[in-house]
């Protein structure tokens, strides 16, 4: 366990470029990414995709642009996912609500376009984002939060190795309705084992000739020797 008597806090996350086997993560640049993201999310099909986001539905790309600009003004660090094979922009996520003094940061505003489904892209993207937080920035806690009704988000969080911590009832309003928020986290002491599972899942030998996984990430993680 880390000696916290020497802990002096962490740097605030900044825009960063990260590259893996399947995905490149790029800092959001309006001139490069706005139209590409809108296309990746299917134009107005973005609204069903972002059903559980708190902002009102978008009437068009102008609203989406305003939301992204306001997110950055509010301190979010927007990172864009690009498929290395095709070069296409396919999704985004944000480092949010950093608490550098305590070494805590959240990953949120996560949106995976249809091109990310049933591929290694999202798993590798979240591996790279988590690795940057724990290894490059030295954070102690990495959070994932979502609307408690958002079952796919909760399933994804647990698949990636975030631990469920509970539900904050009546946490906020979302689209004029109550939102109970499910909280998940990874912590630095868990990261070595989580990292080993990610890297074993992403290894070429874990995929067959058609690109399908041979072992699930959850199963790999469950069968690793405990590092506790």
C-alpha cells in the first residue's frame, strides 16, 4: 500500500494523446472532431444514444457543439477515440471533476458510437485512460458514475473492473426528472491486477481468426492470482 505520509497530490489531468493497438485517443479539437463526432453518433441519433446524459436533447449539431464547449469551460478534459484501422472517429470520454489534492478523478460523458460495438476498441480505450490516470498522473481513485437506470453503463463498468459502491438516491435532476446515481471505482492498489487482465485480454492470442475474443475480460480477471 502507498505511503500516504509522502503523498503531495496529483497533477490536474490535461489533454493527452494515447495510442494502443486498436485505438488512438486524441484531445478534442473542434476543427478536427466536431463534425466527425456528430457523424459517428449518427447525427440526431445521438439523442437516443445519450438517453441518460443530463443535458436536454440536441436539436442539431449546434447544440452538440455548445455542450462540448461548455463541458470544457467547466473543466472537463474531452478525449476522442479514433479507430486505428479505419482512421474514423468513433467515440469520446471525459476526465471530469478532478480532485488532485486527494488523487481522485472521474471518467464520464462516455459515448461509444456504433462502430465501437463488438470490437476491442472500447476496452482498449478505457485501459489506456485508466493507465494514464494511475501510472502517469499517480491518482489513487478513478470513478465511474451513471444513472441507476442505465443498465448497459453499469454492466460496462463492472466488466472493465470498476467496483460497485452503491446508489446515491435523488442525486440530481436529469432532463427534468430525478436521477439516482450508481457509483463505481477503481483504486490504485487494484490497478496492477486490473492492468494484467486488460493486457491479457488485449493480447493477439486472445482473438481468433475472425477477431472474436477467446476469453472474457471478467474471466481472465477472476482467474488471476490475487495480489492482495
